[in-house]
């Protein structure tokens, strides 16, 4: 079974995370499948907009914890999946819409600021559990989240690991709109189709202008985060947290 489903509707490409039994947690296979799909969509002149969503009750439960305990060095694990995914997402030149159908945890939350528009199901919730896992922020979230939802909202969100409801995400500015679950993909596709009517060269040029001022800041944040994360992963606090999760 493919971990990523791809379909086209007109000039809109829909990418659907497809590990529902694992709550669409990202393993190397899923990281790399999305990276390849985004690279392909970027180069395909017939694609103007990408919609990213997921199968099942979760958008993504974040990093597959089984791969955090597979014996690989942290740097190698990053190179094998996470970093190619982040590079493809961070440099994707066309509009990308996230249709968040359910739980978004860890990278399932922190990937959202890279999407140009975020639509959420009313039952969806977001969580950044890094501190509780003995880790720290990743994916440039230490820069992107404060720039979008503000310093204090970010501080509480990251320090406590509390859940953020769809309505809270909308109020904070992380989500553009919230819909009842049956309407989510209908609205996402309607918006994507509307945007896709514009010339793709104009969409690319406009997105380039929108993101240009933040690219250096994101790269710097990711570098700082990688250094801090590498110091913590596999450490006593992280090891204790993972062992506790395995016992549940």
C-alpha cells in the first residue's frame, strides 16, 4: 500500500498521507514520498496548486517513534527522511493548501506554517509535544510560530504541550478557516480550483515575493534547532519519555 496517494483535479494536485493505521505518522518512507511528490509538482507545468491532506482520523501524529529507536545516529536519520522533506516543503514554489482533517502532532503541526493556506476540520487539534519528550522545537517552528501566532501564544503552546483546537488555531492566525468535517475537502478544493485559474507564472512570482523576506530567517532557525535537537535526542529526558510512552 502506498504511503502517499496522489490525484489531479484539473490543475490541482491532491497529496494524501496514507498511513491511517499509524495515524499518518512520518517514517522515512512517508517523508521521502512527500518530498518526491512536491518536487514533481514543482516541475510539472500542468500543476498550479497542491492540496495536502490525510486519510483517517488524523492529519499526522508526527514522527514515527519506532524510527527514533532504530539505532541510527540522529544526523543520519535526518538525512534519510526529515531533511529532504523539509527542503522540498520549504522551497515549494507554488501555492500549497493544507486541509487538516484531524490530529496534527509534532511535524503534523509544525509543517503548517509552510503552507500558504491552512483549512481545518472543526474536530482537528494541534499539539507540539517536543518539550515533554525531552526535545525542543523543530522545522523552523521557533521562528515561524512566533511570527504567525505571537510570542506568548507560542511560548505556552511549546512549553506546555497543550492541545490547540481548530477554533483556537483560527483565532491565533495559524488557520485561515474552520469547517465541519464533511465540508473540509469540498472547501479546500473549491479554493484551490479558484487559485489555479490564475497563470501559474504569476502564482509562482507572487509566492516568491511573499516568502523571500523570511527564507534566511527560517534557514537560520532550522540550523539552531538542529544543533539543540541533536544535543537532546537520546539524552536522559528523551529516553525516559520514550520509555514511558512504550509502556502505555
